[in-house]
C-alpha cells in the first residue's frame, strides 16, 4: 500500500498494543516512533516490533523530541521506506481505529490533500479540553482566512508525504503540541486542500496524557501570534485563492 501508519509513542506501553493491533487489522504497515520512552515502554515496543517484523518498523529517538518532533521523524522514515502517504494516529487509544477504512478511502480519492479527523466526542471528554479548543479553531480560521480546517488539534489524519516533507525541509515547525496546528496552517498557506472527516474520539479513564496545560497553552498562544503575522503577509494571496475556488 502507498499509505502506512505513523504512531508517535512516549510512555504508552500498554495503550499502544491495542492501537497497533487495530491499525494492523486494517492491513497498514506501521512505523512506531519511540520518542525517548522509559525502559518499560521501550521493551514493550521492542516486543511489538519483533512479533511482527513484516508489518512493524521501530524508529527509536535517542531523547524525547516532543510529539511534533516524533511525528516529523516518523514521516521522514515513512517516506524513506517508500510510502507516499502516512496516517498519523495517537498511541493513547483516543482514536477509533475502526475509522481507518474511511480515512484510507478518502486518501485514495484525494491523494494530494490532507485528510484530517474532526472529533466527535463522547461523554468522556474533559470540559476544559473541549471548550479550550474553540479558541484555537477561531485563530486558525483567522490565520488561514478560511473555514477549511474544521479541527486543527486532532492528531488523526493522513498526509501526502511529498508536500509535507518539502515543508519540513524549509520551515522549522513546533515540536510539541503546537505541531498539529502549525503544520495544517502552513500547508494551507502553500495551497494544499483539507478534507475533514468526522471521527469518534474518547478519553480512556486510565489514559495517559502528555498535554501540559500551562506549557502547551503558552506554546500554542505564541504560535497563533506568529501565524497571525504570517497571515497578514499572505492575506492577498489567500484571498485571491478563495475567490478562484
């Protein structure tokens, strides 16, 4: 298949087993990215890769790079292995792997677009996380001068690798929780289209989240300010594109 899965992992040794099983059930080759995990998680990832050498490739980073850093490393590795598209999915079990066929169908239909998950939450979602996303949605719509990105924070998406790697080779992106937002905005600036796909998202009771409220909200706020300045420079081009569509 031209599409593989990229799963960034940082101390999700228990949850990633089920995620990987769900991904492999749909026939996707997987790149597991060990983002400097502890010894127990590293051993679990070694075992998963050894148990399925034809379907799982383990990429180990020497130190923790943050979610964005791990995803970028995984995307580069996916391209090196010969894949043209990559499905990004989190290792914590929030994303429904049963939706993978829907992502793949759209990726086949639109191979040069980003297929981006748009969360449909159940009652498990923390209220603070849910309502906090709306501020980011508004800023993203302002910074792209469009409503095309329905949700920029969902880490469940399919990327076309060629334009993504071209971006990574020329722009230094945020390496932590700001990554998911920034890469979509900058890809839209470069003319890529986004296809939004509703997908179920749940927060497991025993889930491990690496979102740090103060640190990551500061990073995201700085990101929006920087992107706003970039939008002002690109506003004529962005508006012209909207008129052409």
